[in-house]
């Protein structure tokens, strides 16, 4: 099974570099990385060129011009470009643990999408992570994070759980398995079935809306939030607005009310 990992980025070269370090150190190497670039400048391309020069030949760049927040459109372009049978979607601010791809591969089943987990870091810790910290997996070590000043709440159990314990926690967690932009996966055929992401949506619940249409199409959900882990690097969100959230919530309400499967503003606009 060929896997395509897709994540978005926008003018965040330092965070992109850290994420690519994570994908360069996966235990499973049978995947491609598609960086879905929402209109970044040349510094972002330079990071990817450097990664390829250092041996990450599986990194591809899908770019369009900057017309404001157009995450759904660039995700759809990336889905079309993907050569994998199976898609893992994450974000350009999420560093994957070394078993990230292998955990998604092991749990993938026809008729399901997977919902993974993340642990959010404070900005000073996000900035402090080095290449060596990613290679040695220190940034996933609760003791190392605590020494850097991170509080270790109950949610940090996601970092500590391994093997059988992680599987038990996946089953016991009361959290609903939803499509989360930071860590989720599905078959490419299922993404195409629902016509990809709704390009009318701005920031705020756009990933959940995609998952809701997958469920409407009969795709079941599976929780792997204690098995497939990323650490989430902190950053400001200048593109967030109350108006955007309200607009998106209206579309999501229609999706739920009318059991909509295929968005009218999706991938087919690009073909």
C-alpha cells in the first residue's frame, strides 16, 4: 500500500523544516510527502530543496498563488496529485513521532477513516526543538518536555502510552473519532467519493466538515489518538475570525441536516 502524506504550509519555513525532519526519521519509508503550499514565498521552497538535497527525495511541492486563506483548495490540489492509495493528512506545524506513518498503515482498514492525536507545545518549547531533538525523539519525551518548562497534564498520557496500553486507551477514550486536520487518514478513493474539501470554507471546522461527509457516505471511524502521535508547534492564527467560524458552521449544519456527501465546491472544480 503506497501512502501519501499531505500537509499544508504557509510562510512558516522554520516550522516546515522541523516537520520534514520528523518525516525523514520514520520507521516506515514507503510513503511520499506532499507539501500543500497555500501561496508561500521562496523561503518555503528553499526548505524543501534543502530537504531533497539531504536525501528526502520523497518530498513533493504543490503550490498555488497567495489569495488569502485557501487551505481547502490547496488540499484538493494535493489530493489530486497524490500517487498513494492511502492518504494521511496532517499540518505543517505538527512534528510526527517516528512511528507515525507505520501506526496509520497498521490500523488502516477498508471502509474506515482514522483519527489520530497530538500534544500541543508552548511557543518557547516549539522554538527550542532542534534537528537532534527530533532524531533522538526527545521532543516526544515527557521528562524532556517538562525540563523545558512544559506542564504535563493528563493529555500527556498520549506521549507516554506505548504498545498494548495505547490500544486499550484508543478503545476506552470517550473522545469521539473525528476528522482532525492535525492527524487523520483515509483511502484516496473515499476522499474522491465526497469530492474532497469544501472550498467555500475558511478557517474553523473545515476538517471536521470533510469528516462529517465521509460519515454521511457510510465511512466508519476508528480512534488511534494514543497510537499515532504528533507534537503541535505553537503559532499565531491571524486568519481566524468570528465571521469565518459562523460561515463554516452554517455549511456544516446543512451537511448534518441534509446528510450531504458530495460538496458542490470541491475537487471536481479543478479537473
